[in-house]
């Protein structure tokens, strides 16, 4: 192989190393999605979370007029997408769905706590749970309005 060919081969090799694997969405890292147990794992976590939220005196009143089946479905999609899974969030932006609810920081933290308990109950490692919570943190600005 002459030098030029070696260079071309090296360039091609580095390009193929940089390119995402076929079928992967660009830049996606689905490690957290897998740590949550994939789609079924997330479904189980949300199925545990919803009744927990509805029994939590700190936040249950906010959900009095809501269709919890709908909220659960949207939450599944959102957590899946945030964790790098193959889902698209089809709900409202957080500012719109929460804007009128006068949610406090304490209530945001209460729901986060419930989510962490639900993840624990489904055997999600603490480190993975913390990674998901870290991804939710930027939403606090949009959800908390009081
Ligand atoms: C990590 C924090 C939170 C996340 C990720 C989250 C996520 C979501 C999602 C995905 C929806 C569905 C939006 C749609 O219908 O398109 C929703 C709706 C809702 N959320 Fe949250 N939420 C959070 C915190 C809270 C807190 C702290 C409260 C109240 C204490 C709350 C109250 C509600 C209510 C009442 C609805 C339904 C609104 C309606 O009926 O239209 N959320 N949330």
C-alpha cells in the first residue's frame, strides 16, 4: 500500500468509527434506558409511581381533575426518551401542562422522591436513578411556578 492509500484507508476507518452504528439514532446513549429495564421497566416504574402520587398528601390534590392514564402514558414516553430509549414524547411542553398549577419546589421534590422510591421498588440501581433525576432537574424551572 502506498502512502496515499494508507492515508485514505485511515480516513475511511476514522469516519466509520465516528459514524453511529446502523439503526442507532445519532449520538443516542441508551445505557440509562437499559438500566431502567427498557420499555417494560419504565412501564412498571410509572405504574407504581401513579398510585404513589395519588396517595401522597403533598401533591395528590394537584391531580384531582387529571386523567391519570393519560399522564402515565405521557410520562412513560418522556422518561423513555430522556433515558435515551426509542420513544418520542408526544405530550405538551412542561410549561404548558404545569403552568396553571402553582406547583412549589417542595412539591417538585416530593414527586421526585416518589419516583426514586418507585425505581428502588423495581430494582433500579441508585446511580441509575440519580442519573434519571439529574435529567429531570432542568424541568424544575418550567414546572415550578410558585
Ligand atoms: C419531575 C417532575 C415532573 C415531570 C417529569 C412531569 C411530567 C408530566 C407529564 C409528561 C405530563 C403530561 C403532559 C401532557 O398531558 O401532555 C404531566 C402532567 C401533569 N403534571 Fe407533571 N411532571 C412533573 C412534576 C409535577 C408535579 C410536582 C406536579 C404537581 C404537584 C405535577 C402535576 C401534573 C398534573 C396535574 C398534570 C396533568 C395536567 C392535566 O390534567 O392536563 N407534575 N406531568
